[in-house]
């Protein structure tokens, strides 16, 4: 059993000269234009009511927690808000997806 835990695997061989690594399977697809906003902390998600197109760093909502804590949820890029992934007021965990954006 100890041998399985301590054994190291050999490094992968380099590709032969002239051979390139394959491109990502999502490269050049719709996924290039999608962005997910994630929760900065655990609490209840409170989106702003009138958010549609957002600039990078624009406020999208808050995650509220105990003792009056309210962490800002901001857009990482300039984009259009496509849809929420959780309901307003829903309890969310840190890192959970809250909304998805489409780049403009």
C-alpha cells in the first residue's frame, strides 16, 4: 500500500517536432463569450433590480450574511446579464455560480 502512495509517475513525453498540441475543444465556440459570476461569500443573494448591461466592476448585487454583513457582487467583465442561476434571496455558498453573462 505504501508503494502506491509514494510512487511517482514518469513525466509525459514531449510531442515529436512539428506536432502541436490540440486546441481546447471549446476554443472558438459559444463558451468563449460566457462568464459566470460567483458568490464571494456564504449568505443570501440579493441582485439589483435593474441590471441588464454591465461594465467591468459594476455592482450586480450583494450576498448578505449575519450581523448586517453585505458583500458586493461585481461583474468581472463588460457584458450583458443573460440570466440568474439562483433565485433572489436564496442561500448560496462561497464560489457558487450566481448569474451568467454574455460578453459584448
